C-alpha cells in the first residue's frame, strides 16, 4: 500500500476512534436503535420519506499526491433490521513529483448494497455490496493504458453509531472478492470506509 494511503488510513482510524469514544460516552443512557426500529415498522403508516436516509463520505488530500473522493449514498430502511441502498463514487488521483511525468486518473461509478443488523438493539451490521467503477488501468496484453468498467463484489461488517435523532456515523470493513491486482483501482482487496447518514 502506498505511503500516502497508509498515512491517510492511520489518520482516519484515529478520528474514528475519537468519534466512537465521544459518541459512546454520550449515548450510554440512550436506547441505541429505537429510531431505527420505529422508522421501519411495517404497516404503521410511516411515510416512505421517513424511511429514506442520505449520506456518504468525502475525503481529500493535496500536495504531491492529490486525492479527492466524493461518494454520496441513499438507503431505505426496509425493515427494522434491513437497509437497502445505492450510491455513486467519484475519485480523482494525481501524482506530481519533480523529475517525473504528472499522472492523473478519474474514477467514477456506482454501487448497490444491503446492510443487515442481526440483533435489533446492536450497532453492528453485515454488509454486502456490488460496485462497478470506470477507471484507467495498464493492459499488460497490449502494453498500453486503457479505460474500462471494473466490478467489485464486497462482503464485510460494520458499526453504526447514532448521532442525534436521524444521523449516524458508520465504519465498515469490507473484502473485495472481485479484486484484480492488474486492474482494480484499490491497492488491496481490503477496503475500509468511514461515512455518515442523516
């Protein structure tokens, strides 16, 4: 994994741990998932819009390595324990070092996903996702850079920490079963995400 990605991942994990610590201390007396259960109860007259949540993640880094990631998402609380949704992704990566050619790559695409909370009062969930990204990659068969759609099939788990009535902070660790070292825009089959919804 490149150094800048290791440093960024380390900083993300530190911020996540701080958020967990503060949120956990604040939420000790709260009923963690009362809202999730109430908003998804079947046949109770709850409006469709009350079950829809929006969110995503945004990250950036500037310097010799420029990295921008904008990944909005929306999901529907189908049942008290099941969320289904879709999202979009745009990433821009540029490497600019003195004495070397500047290279850049724009990556874009979308994904569909499901989250299942095995226990209605638990903040932990299972996550399944299919993603398709359009990215430039080096085709070794012809010896040139090409663009193409690259699939990703992810399975993993996550943690959702409520932050107010509708908002929550989400931390997810996923494994990409479709990862291809020669084509994938990810440096590893393991993907760690931090985001939010409201």
